[in-house]
DNA sequence: TCAAAAGTGTTTTATATACACCCATGT
DNA sequence: ACATGGGTGTATATAAAACACTTTTGA
C-alpha cells in the first residue's frame, strides 16, 4: 500500500448464526464451545477475525468451512455490532451473518479450531459469550420476517420435501399454526413447486407426495415483478 | 486494556445516506465534496472514521453533526461494505447508515470538515467516490421497502402536514401513483393521524387540513401486534 | 382394523381497487 | 369567474379465513 490512514483501528470479526431444522422440524442454532479466553468454556457463535485479503462474506464462509465443514450454504449479512464494551479485552466490531443449512443432506462436524460444536433448539439456548444472545435474537427476528416474502425456507429442507414438511417449517419459524388447506392452496397457486412422481418412504402411514422448489422459475417471475408471499 | 488481539486490522468508517424532501417533494440525498484525497474534489457520502471510544451509531451521529449540523434525526444501520479494494489506499470497511431529515424545519450547513455540501435529487446523482453509488442504491431500496410497513415517512415531513403532502411522499418514494380516496381511507382507518384544528396557509386555493402523526398511539398499538402498512 | 397423516372445496368475510364530482379559497 | 387543489362514497373484484370429512398406508 502506498499510504495508510492514521487512525486507531478496532478489531474486526465476523460471527454467524447458523440455523438448521432437526428431524422433528425444531429450529436449532449451531454453537461452539470456546477453548480460548475470553469466555473460555462458554458457548458462542462460530466466527473469527476478518483477514486483510478477504471480503466480509468471504471471511464468514471461511470460518463456517473451518468450524463446521459446510460450504455453499445460504448466507446473508444480518447487522454489525459495534458497542464499545462488547468484548472485555479490546474494541471489537463484529459483522454478523445468518446462514440456513439443510441438515437432512449435510453433516456438521466440530474441528480443531473449536473444542466442541452442538445444535441447540432456539427455545433452549444456553447463556452465550459476548453479546451473542442479542445477535441470535436479531437473527431470529430477521428469519421470521424474511421467510414470509422470500423463498428462503427451502434452504432448511431437503431438495425433495412434502407439503406437510413445508407447512411445519413455516409454523415453526412463524410460531403459529397454519390451516392445511389454505396453506396448500396458497403455496401451490404460486406454481413454484414441481410435483414429483415420488412419495415419501419409511413412514408408518400414507406416504406423502414429494415436491421440489423451482428456483429457475422463481428467478424468472421475480424479474417480471412477482412477489413471493406466505 | 490488559490485552489486545494480534490480528491485522482494517480501517473502520461510517457513511451516511441522508434523505430529505424538497419543497416539491422531490427526494434528495446530501453529498459532500471531498477536500482530501483519495477522490479529492469528487462527491461522496458524509462519513468518517469510527473512534475507539464511540459506538458505530454514535460515530454516524457525530459525523452528521459535524458535517451538517443536524441532530436527533432518524438514523438506521443499512449494511456493512467490506470489499477488499473499495478504497484505493488501504483496507477500509464501512458501516453504512441511512437517515431521514425534515428539511422543512431544519437547515443544513456545510462545515470546515467538508469543502462543500449539497442536495441532489436521487434521479440526478453525480458519479460518487468509492462504492458510494452502490450504497445509495441500497439505501433507496431499503427506504422503498421499509416505508410501506413502518411509519418512517413522517420523518421527512414537517410535524404538521396535509394528507396530500403525505400521499405525494409515498408516491415519490414508491415511484407510483396512488388513488387519493383509497389512500385517505387507508391511512385514516389506522387512526394514527391526529386531525388538527388548523389549515395550510399561503396557498392560492382552498387550504388543506393539517394532521399530525400520533407516535404515542402507534407505539401502543405496535405492542399489541398492530402492523402499520400502506 | 386401527392409527396416523394425506389429501381435497366451498362459503363467508375482509380487504383492495376502480372510479367522478362538488367545494372552498385566493387571484 | 376561474383556476387550483381539497374533500368525499359506493360498487366490484380479489384475497383471506373458516371449516370437516374421506383416503391411503403400514403396523
């Protein structure tokens, strides 16, 4: 660099709120047990320092890859937290992201960076390090708001899913019951679901039809001013 | 500090997209002509470096105060821009905010920090320094989205306004014509406007009734689950 | 044959849209 | 008296909400 600016600089990190759905379609968040101070031994969001040679989103993806092994997941910037005392050691500003991961088709592992990783239901979160509880709260609010007018819920389901799975996903995130017939009427009327010639397997009752989200069609319709809405 | 983290640190700045409405209810953005390199002599968003002792929002408010003299305005975080090469001199991450200012009741001045400040209609923006054009585009999109489901438009109007002014504000921001009777029906049915016993002055036609936004009532209703929507 | 979830329409209610004329005021 | 924007109501169309029974399948 030919020149640098003469100002004191805060540390800059990224933190990720990774959401996943378990088999019972409970919404969970991935946490990491810290093996370094501060807050050693406490649960925290996966994240780390931004390197000088990578963008913020690249830093978030790298940390997720390192700590969980997940690549190519839905990732979106949430908010930047910059209270002066949010880290007891130094001034640290963190750019928070939230991610959605399909737990049916991907496995998550804990790596050397982190002593332990685990999934916690959003209703049973342990106390978190730093201001991470606040970050999770904001991510939940964002997810709840966004899932209604962008088709991001599909990121949490397997590629092929049943309408009941999809409905339960919305019920979980929106925290309210939906009417089965009205839900199906609405989602099918958008013509964004491809009805497959396949059904569920290994269920102890009538097997449900499988569907797939038609992303191509959604992108086309969006161009023409279509708005997804549940 | 007893300890600091050993990582290279990007510079951290804040930038503000300040929106105002002129007398014709045209939407404008405040720009500053840079008197220091890089991009010396070019137009840019007001902003500057975050100090170690202040939060991000405090930094944004301080810069606005210094560069425009405005205090107590609506200010909300927009997005954080962290591409590696967005500043030619050094790695600079910027937290962008957008602000809404009532130009009817406040004056804006340019100060010593900035050689010049001016308002530009959003449809006639000059080329901007750094990635500031992108930031303005995102702020416009945010404003357009948010004005429909949060009562933030009032921030751009004088405390006492006419329904026609309010309607024109929405037409300007949403970039589409609205039906007068339907608009009035909808906005009045929310019972969030206080009908004053006053009318416009100095107009060459029938003077319109003045209204005032009832923020107290809005906050109460919001608690109970009410959603503002235009 | 029983349990468990899949699948399917119609009626009612609420909300959004379309639409045109008279009124009050200042020049 | 005229130009300018202020102010008002109804009918239609569309979308949301409420609501219950039959079907299929595996255990």
